[in-house]
């Protein structure tokens, strides 16, 4: 295997990301993961695909939905170290926390 430009089969990529093959295919279908190179019985994945899967897993572990992850990954080339603010939409739900420190202090 070329160490500078690794090529992975679907099985290898799924094992690397600790995900089922079906999930990897689903992410491609949703547009979260780039389509594989090649067609038919010989498609393969590269380093970029592995990085995308790790990014998706990071956001999922942070509790984000796949819809929100798609929004975060949409601007190609952006390095995201924190979750950017989400725009408010009519009918959206927000959850607020209120911490009472002492009587009269919030």
C-alpha cells in the first residue's frame, strides 16, 4: 500500500472508523462522505474519506444530529474546532438552562 496516498476498500475504511459498512454507505448517500473513487466492484476510498469519517464521529460524539453535521461540513476547507452558532429558524426549538446560585442570583 502506498503510504502517501493510502487506498482503502469499504471493509478497511469501515474497520478503521469502527463503523458498519452499511453506515459508511449511508453517509455517502446523505452526502456527508465523498463518493468513492472507481465504480462497480473496484471502488476505493482514500485518506480524505478516513478524515471525513473521523470528523463525523467527532461531531456525533458531541451530540450533534446528522443534519447539523451536514451543515458543519458543507463549507469545504473550513477547519472547525468548535461548533459555530446555528441560525434561528421559525419553529425551531431552543433549550435554555437556568442556574440558581443563591436567592436573587441567577
